[in-house]
């Protein structure tokens, strides 16, 4: 993996912007010019083909747990809001 900077003429491929964490795709036989002035890292095409299914599977596996966590946190906050003041002081570490 080689480093490039915005404005460099590059061959076709996938380039990772190290400052904004975005991917730039340069296509065509002649290649193109990278936008901006930030540093880029060229990613091998095989890595991108392998990373796509892995990232998709991790999203499918962990997104339900994030939703369950947010639901349980909101439910706990609602229950604590209706409790007496002494109970709320005991569990003051749970922020709204």
C-alpha cells in the first residue's frame, strides 16, 4: 500500500482518505486525479472484495444489539424518571 496526496495523478483503484476516512474510487484505464489536498492510501482491489462481505456481516450481527441496548437504556430512564426522589439519587449515575 502506497501513500498519495490529493491532486496526484493515479491509476484506477480504491483510495482511502486518511483525514476524513472516506473512500474514493478512481475508474478508467487512464486513471484520474485524486480530489483535495489530503493524504490517501491505495487499497488493493482484493482487499476491498474481501472486506465488503465481512463488513456487511458484522453490521447484520451487531446492529440488533445496538438497537436492543438503546431500547433498554431508554426504558430504564423512563422507569427511573417516575420513581421517588430518593430512588433517583441512588441511581444518579444514569444520565438522561
